[in-house]
């Protein structure tokens, strides 16, 4: 299956690079074959050649502009990686720069990459709109960066990790956070009191409590991929769940809204942890993420996302 995907990927990349050039070449050949070599015919060919030349120059200008943006992005990433900040702070700043790159890429440039992604992800239509934008952009950046000598593929890896982070956030943690805030209302502080007061739970559910408390004010829950995976792993720990009213409530919610035995499968949680530890976080550390690393991240992401979507159906 992976060989078929790789072959299709190469085909789509080649199509994206050569499509417009081939159109211009075919048009020129047709004109040369069909036009009568009269003064009028030669003039007609000359005019069309100038049109083709102008179109080609426009394509080259777009390519130069794109490469300039990618080069600027890569320099910005290098600078951020060298800053003395926590990993999650770096990733927030990097994500902001990726957002600006995404907005500068038009739909025509992404068209072939959308088709590629639809062929790779079994549950493509079930993904959130933002996720369906992030993944093609990752594929676009993967192709673009290969025009450089020894580039840093961190942007590709971060886009892919942002995609699965977005699905966990929207489909599970945002829904639960707003649901428990609505259900508990003015009693939320009382509900969270045990988790807040327990020394045993402080370093376990503390981040969950903090995120919920902040969500009351912002109405916009915020969790990183690592935090969400840690919380799910805690739900498998009976000693922690028995001490935490919050995790008990979260477990009840998951049992109603997901295929909880699959979602909390130890092997799957370990796979998500690998995404965080081997790909997402290292992408914010000094040093380059290699082509091989980006390819591996691309290869495993469809299975990770498709599995999640199956757990939510």
C-alpha cells in the first residue's frame, strides 16, 4: 500500500510541476502544425508565441515568489529554534508563521495536493475543514522544500502534527470542555475542588483543571497534542481515575461519545506519544528535520488520523 501511495505522490508532484509547461508546449506545437506559413499565419504564430512567453514568465515569477516565501519561512524557523523558550511557545510562534504561508497559497496551487490527500486518507471527508487545509499545505511544502539543498523539513512535520492536534482538540477536548462547563455551571469550581486540592493529582490533572478554568473565560479551550494524549493515558490509570472526579466525568463522556476502548487503546496512545516525542517537539529544537524524517511522518499520519476518525464514528 505504501509503495502505491509513494508512486501516486510522485505522479501528482510531477503533474503539479509540469502541467502548465506542457499546456504551453502543446499549444505551440499545434500552431506550428496547423498554421499556413503566410505573412498572416506567421504573424498569428508570433503573437501566440509572445502570449506563451508572457504566460511562462508569469509562472516563473510565481515560482520565484513561492521559493522566496519558503526561504523566508526556513530562516524564521532557524531563528526561533535557537531562542531560549519552551517547546510549546516555539511551536505557537512557528504556527503563526505557517498560518501566513497558508494564506499566501491559492487553491489552484493546492488542487493536485488535495487530490493526493483524498487518495491517501480513508476518512478524508470526516476531517475538519482546517485539517483538510493543513495536510495539503504540508504536502505542498514537502514538494517545495525539495528544490533546496539540504532543507529543514520542520514546517512539513509541524503542519501534519497540527492537523491531528486539531482533530483531537475539536472532536474531543473542545466538545468535552464546553459540555462540562455547561453542565456544571456555577458549580464548576466545586466540581474541580478535589483535583485542585489533592497533592497526588496536582502533577497529573493539574493541566486539565487549568485548561478548563481558562476556558470558562475565553470560551476557547486550549490543549496541546501532548497534553491531550497525557490526559487520555491517565484515564487508563485506575488509581488516578478513582481519585479524580474530573477524570471520572471525562471517562463517562468518552464512553458516550466515542468507541472508548479503541480510543484509549494503549498501543494507539503510545503511537500518538511517538508523534509528539519523535516529530512534533524535535521540529522546534535546534537542527534540521531531514527528508527521511518528514517522509516517515507523512507515512504514518494517515493511519493515526483514520484510526481516530473510526473511534469517533
